[in-house]
C-alpha cells in the first residue's frame, strides 16, 4: 500500500511539472513576440542612424556597444550589438555594392535584413564600406582618375 501511494505521488508530481512547464512556455511566447518587435524597432533605428550619419565611426560604435551589451532578438536568431556591427562590417568588406551587401546576410540566413528599405540599406553599405581597405582603395582610384582629367597648377 505504501508503494502504491508513493508511485501515485511521483506520478502526480510529474503531471504538475508538465503542466507548469506548459504554462511557462505559453507566457514566454507572448514575451518573445514583444521582444522581437522591440528589437526590430531598435534595429531599424540603429540602421537609420548608421545610414544617415555621414561621419559614422565604426570603431567608436563598437567600443560603445561593448559596455552597452544590447541584444537584438529576431525571429530566426539572437545577436548582440557587437556581432551585428561586425556582420555589417564584414558584409561591406566582402561586397562591391548594396545588392551584394544584402546577399551576404541572406547567405548567412540572417533574414532580418529584409526589414530595411533600399535607401537605408544603401546608406549603411556606404557608411560601412568607407572605413574598409577596399573603400579607401575606391577613394584613391577616384582621386587618381581625377588627377588625370584635371591638370594641376605648376609654379614657375
């Protein structure tokens, strides 16, 4: 009789644990949707700030984000602000235009980039690309081309 009572108590505790876990899962679903929406808004704001800031300083932003420890929750992944900035930089370094910039994220299965409009995406690419080695070489190529077109003044 004691064994049967013990087994019943154990079974009842397992059922209670299962019901408790199911209730927690339902509550976190609502919280998760809210966190995703908030993160999406913060992501769009960060992207607009990068795209519109003509003197965006990647290193300063990266340094500031280390102390900030912000986390972005997307439907397919969770990224810290540091990793997000590094992805932006890596995508700009490995691409020649904003279309390839977006393709980098899609190949990495980071679909949150689809939430940005074309103008913001292009501005982010330009801001990040300007601080890479290839960006500096692009600027030098433009200056080299203008040197050939516009003669310099020579002092006599």
